[in-house]
């Protein structure tokens, strides 16, 4: 992430431009005052911590000066504003909302997300962040990982999260090791990852490594064709000790539109795509009362 431009370069006060209402400045000031009051900070403390003059901060809060975009972001970071609050303040100031960077470095998973994926059992469900790091998975997800990539999964230190999903795609014993049409599935993931890389450049090294593995393992030559936007799901078929398992997956995010950014944790839900897979998952649900899903012995395939 690039360093924030110092807000001290902003002028002490600026008159409204022709046709621009001072109400816009006042609305920004209302947000800033609310954030400051919530922290119990004086204007002097904010000014010192944020390296901005108390006079300019006072003018911004009262609507007599226009805050720059950089100053708004800088103050939001210092005052602990959420991404939703920051975006509302940016919109009030006439700026585009900020969609890429999370203000809070801790990528926490809300209790509602944990409950949601829990209720999706026995079907697999995963929560992961913009860096494609697993944050949480339900019991069905743990069981699926143990079935479709057993060697890699056995070395995962924390079954409740923390797995590098790009490494799981790249590894020779990872997700693609048991999937049918691995080249097509890998290319679909690669197209998605290259798109996400545009707003999250930190992915590039790992995506390059994934692409190299596709070329080496499956002779995949990435192309620029557009994905089928009429079908956002991905269909996956695996050859396993239970026979062929077939799923379709959907990725989504949870929250109101003003809260959603590309850094918002996303949920991937897996659904049985045929009767055999559905019957197996239902049988796993019935058997899960007194046993752990992870590491359970496979039942005989029907």
C-alpha cells in the first residue's frame, strides 16, 4: 500500500467554488466531529496526531474549508472509522468511495458469517479474504478438503482457517489433483484471479506461480476470452474414494451495498449438483452427531 499523502499540504481554508454549496463541506465536518466525539478526542489531539493545524481542522469541521480526499482518509484511519463510514464521508465531500483498502488491518470474520456457514452444513462453505487466505470453513468444508486433497490437508496446522487457497490450487496434491476437467477449472480460476489482481496487485506473484503450474501440469495456455457472465457458478466434479462427487459453487459477500468493498470477506457456498452427491452429503450429516467430520473414515460408495 502506498504511503498516504501528507494532509499538511492542504490550504488553511478555501472558499467554496462557484456553484458549490458550503453544505457539502458541512456534511463532511459532521462526519469528522462524530468520529472525534466517539473517540473522546479534542481537536488539538487530532491535529497533533494527524499532523494538521488545529485551525484547518476547525475550518473543515465547521464547513468553512474543503477537506481533501487524502485528509479525509487520513483522519478516518486515525479516528477508527469503518470503511462504510469513510465511504459515506467521501461521498458527502464529492469524492468517489474507496473500494480497495480495509482501514482495519485485522480481517475478522463476523459471528453472523460463522453462523451462516454453519447452517450450510452438511454442504461445504468457506470464508476467505481478498488475499485468498481462508478465514473460516464449516464442518462440511473440512470434510471436503480431507477427501479431495488429503495429502495437503493433512499438513494444514489450523483446520478452522489460515490456509493459503492459492497454494492449495497450485500444489500438485491440492484442489485440482482430483478434479475432472482440471485444465478448464484451473483456467476459470486463473481468469478470476487475474481480474482480482487489478485491484489487489499483491496477488501477482502467487497468481503468476499458479499460472506457471497450470502450464506445466495441464498444458494450459491462458486466453483472453470473457467468462460466461450469465452463469456465475463454477461446476466441479471430483474422482474420490466415494466415487464421483459433483458440486456447483457460488461466491458472494454479505452486507449492505455501502459497506461492500473488494476487500470484504467473501463466502463460497458449495451445493450438490447430482443425486448421488446429495445423498452422500445427507448421510454425512446423519453420521456427524457423534464423530468429527475431519479425519473420518470414508463410507462405502453406493
